[in-house]
């Protein structure tokens, strides 16, 4: 299965800010509708920009402070099954 096939229930990405911004569309297509995204490798001041970048694909953003000044963001895929089919054809 390719990452872009939209078949994953959960995706966890523990990488830094710039790569997470570059992967916005790829991670947005990787999850099934209602799938959960977990992003780490971020600082608290980067959270608003990440949420803004991922807003097209995700909803219900939550953030949490972790040790060492790092943060975790979680969100739920908001795409419907019909929009997945439209993108494939």
C-alpha cells in the first residue's frame, strides 16, 4: 500500500517543523476518513502554523506539551469517502 492510498487508521510523524509542512498533502491523503494524525517534533510556537497548514485535511486539533519543550498535535481526518474517490480519478 502506498502512503497516498488513504488506507491508514493512524499516522505518527516524529519529525521537525519544515518536513511536516512539506508533508501536509501527503499525510492528508494517507488516512482513512476519521483516521488520527499524531505530529511531534514541534515547539509550542510552531503549533498555530502547523494547524493552519493541515486545516484543509484535518479537524479537532489538540495539542499537548511534552518534556524538553516539545509538543504533540493530534487531529482527525475530515475527508469523506466520496472525496477520496474523486481524487483518485
